[in-house]
């Protein structure tokens, strides 16, 4: 079966009051295989997993995440951000097979 | 050791690979046979096979005082070790002068105990993370947090009873 890959999604409130702490939730499709398991034919399934998630807001660093193979398939990640100004949140996921995916979400802060 | 060397080599050549990858479609890139670690990914700590080694390679020490400021939530019983929800929250003002810079998440007896590393900035407002992890068997999960001043504090270890281990899938 071909594994679904990519399709990153971000859920974040579209507006907030200045100083509010908002929650950002994200999801991406990736098998997150460990390289320790075998398929039905006894062949080792190679490690294929997202290693880094980089989050910026208005191109300023917000959060950097490093992942191991212990993160579940199709990884979900939620974190918080203090709403200081309107702008764009960008997330970039990179895996160990040179896969790179990005997604953005906008917020209006009043 | 051979594996580590290969990873390190590919890490240094990541720029060249990235340039080559721009030409391909995202699907081709993702399915590429050329595997290599993402630049900056802490391979040594993630490859460590024991909790002590993983803590030494990531934090630099193993004996971290437990603090009530570090809150780790995980289910007491997880039917599926392949997807165990964990929530991490560290009490911190998250100002430019006083914030949590790094949080490490460990599963004591996983084949590689270091599960994740989170590098926060004051702009996060809260040192908070929610994700799902794999657990090989009934085990302790634990978190270590570091402030921007270098102060280390740990959560109490939280035992999760795993009915079906998460390493089969």
C-alpha cells in the first residue's frame, strides 16, 4: 500500500486579542517508520520519519521541534503562541528522505 | 558505527542534496532513495539506546531534580502503544528574560529513549506541547525542561500501561 505523504494542515484561530495565548494544532501525513520492523515478506521496512518541524511567525523563529521514530504515524503537534501582531504562521516539516512540506495560517490580532 | 558515519556524511552534504531536490516534484523528493538526516537534527542523542546515554547525549547529565513546574500528562492505560497522547506543560512566564528554552521527552525503555526535543522561544507565551508517541511496552515517560539560564528540572516519571506495543506498526 502506498503511504500517504505530506498534506500538512494547520488549525489556528483566525483572530485574537493582543496578548492572548492561542493554540496552534497541526497534522501531516508520514509513515514515521522506525527501521526496526519487517514487512510480511521478512524484509526490513526502512526508517522513514519526519525529523524536524520549524515554526516561524512573520518569519521570526517561534518553535523548533526535533522528532525521533518514536513519534506516531501521521504526526499531530499542538503548541501555543502569544498573539502580539497580525501575520502569518509558517510550519515546515522535513523528513529523512529529503521530503519537505510547508503550510501557513493567518491570524488577525486586534 | 557505520550507520552514524553515513548519517554524518549525508548531513554535511545536505545542502547539495537540497539544491538537487528543488528540481524534482515534492512527491519525487519524498520518495527519493537518497536518505539523510536533516541538518541540525541531533542524531547522537536520538540514536542512543539507553535512557542514561540519551540523557547524557542530549542534556549532558542524568540526575535532574523533579519540579512541580514540569507537568506531563499521559494516559494511565494505553490500549494502543502506537499512539499514546502526551501533553507537556512547563510553568514559566515565557518572557525574554525568563523562559523555557528546551524540553526533552523520553520513554525509558524504547529502543531509542529520546522521543522528541522542543526548542521554545518567549513568543510561544507558554511552554506547551501536545503530540502522540509510540511506546514499545508498559513503561515510564518523562520530561526534562531547561530554562534560558540553564536551570534543569524534570517531571515526575509517569507510568503508562501499554496493552499492545507500538513497535509493530
